[in-house]
């Protein structure tokens, strides 16, 4: 694990993704042995007990509106990573069966999230002052408390370096920015003007869950998310099929150029893009690869897939009961899926269907959002 650093106002730990090699050059067993960092970024220490300060548990829910959702007919599939690009925690592939469900055709937008905030007065994680008593539960014993004037409302913002840097040090391009939140995704001088139809970002798992409850929906399970992303293409590596993202026309909002210092913007966007900008997958779902990472309902546990494999066919898995990441045993993490505008084959290949990221549930970043799901009554 990389070192913990104090960046501005709170302790931040970030792990690098090792640079993947060409599928023709790297054997799966060599890739798994070399890849010791299992996510593009790891946890921000917990700042608030779940449900506190925000009023999430008291939000009034409404009847779910299915007008911008897609009905996914359930079925059985092999869940997990492909044999070359997959990371160790994406294995083993295992048989999963999911029931019918609805899922949003696109990521929740700023317009939609604003309606929720206006209706409820909800205050997001990034807008609240961190609580050191809660932070202490998620960091190694003996970690010194930051100065009080450093514990301020803030969030993580991607800040590209102006020259090539080692990919082993992602804290170089992530900075804590006071005043960064969903209304100001890159800091207090930024805003959402002209971005009503862009995905909401700088939302924690708790924030996403609160929105889902208010709208009469829920977060998709990790299994539902992957089944939907496959779009019926059970052997596909990407939501659009097997063609590399760099071939042919733009398929998703991802990193173009040399990561993380030079983005050529060949796909038209340096950061987030409006939803429904790129072609949908065969199920009619947009941005199941790229744009923003998406929260799922599941806790993260490194060996959970092995547990599932031992059970045979697992029906409607809900994820592990608790979180455990051996790289950071004090952190509680949820699974995010789908990759973001920062993903590149030079770095994490997060736009693969089977790609997973583990993120502390109270972390907000300007490349993380969500979409909702609804169960179908039997």
C-alpha cells in the first residue's frame, strides 16, 4: 500500500493502478501477480456515521417513475473479469442468476439531483464538516488528528499535472479542494451552468442512497449492474462488444492521449459529458462504460467472488455482509462500476464490463456518480 499523506485538510490514502500490458504480451497469471493495487483510487477515511446529519432516513419517498428506465429481463450469466485485463478481485468468474429489474437508462443528472435537494433540503457529504471521531474509526490507530482549521467541507478533484508522472503516485493528480461539492464539482469557482444534463458527481454512496430512497428506487446490486452492462453479450469485454476503445468511432467518454498529463479530447470531452451522448448498449443503456464511475449497493470484499464460486449458481446476490479490503483493513468500502472519463488502457481499463473499483462509502470525487434500479414484483 502506498503511504498515507495529509493533503490540505484531511488524511487521504490513494493506491495506484499498475500500467496494464498488451493482451498479446501479458499472461493472466503474470498480470495478477504484478497487480498489487486493485483499484484506481482507494478510500477517504469515513467522515460521518451512515444516515447522520443529512436526514437521509427521514426523506419522503415517491412512487418510482419508470419513464426513463429500462426493464431488464433476468437470466443467468458468468460474472467476473476477462482472462487478460481482469484484476485479481474480479476472479473467479462465477455463475449468477438475476431476476427481472428496472434500471435507469442513464446516470442521474444534475437536473434530477437538484430536484431532490430542492424538495428535501438534503445536504451532501461534501458539504458537511468532517467529524474526527468518525474518521478515527477508519484510519490506523495512532494517526494524528489534523488541525481543526483543516477539517472543513471539501472533496476530491482531479487536477492533472503539466508533465508526465509516475502512475504509482495518484495523489499527484487528486487534490482535496475546500468548497468542492455537487454544485461546484471542481471547487468553489466552478458551477453547473449549462450542465443540467450532465451526470451529478461529488456524491458519496450515502448521497446516492438518499436520492434513490426519495425517488422510490434503490441502487443496483453489483450483479444487476454487470448483467445490464453486458446487454445480452455474455462474452463481450465492453458494453459495445470486443473492439478496443481506441479503434473506430468514439464509444465512450474516456481518457484520450497520455494519462494523466495530456488529454487530446478526441471524444469531445475533457471531463464529464452529457448523458446519452454516446451510443447505448444493446439493452438501450447509456454510459455503462466511461463518463463517471457508478455506485452499487454492494459492500466490497476482496475474496467475495471466491465465496460465490463455492456456492454454485448464486441467485440475486446482494454482496458480502461486511466490507474488508486487505490493503486498507480499517476502511469500509462499496463497489463502483463502469469506469470514468479518466480511464485508459495505460492506467486502469475501467471501461471493461467486469472492471470493479473499491471506494470508501463517504468519498466524493468529480468522476463518481450513480444510476438507480427498481425491483419487479413477482
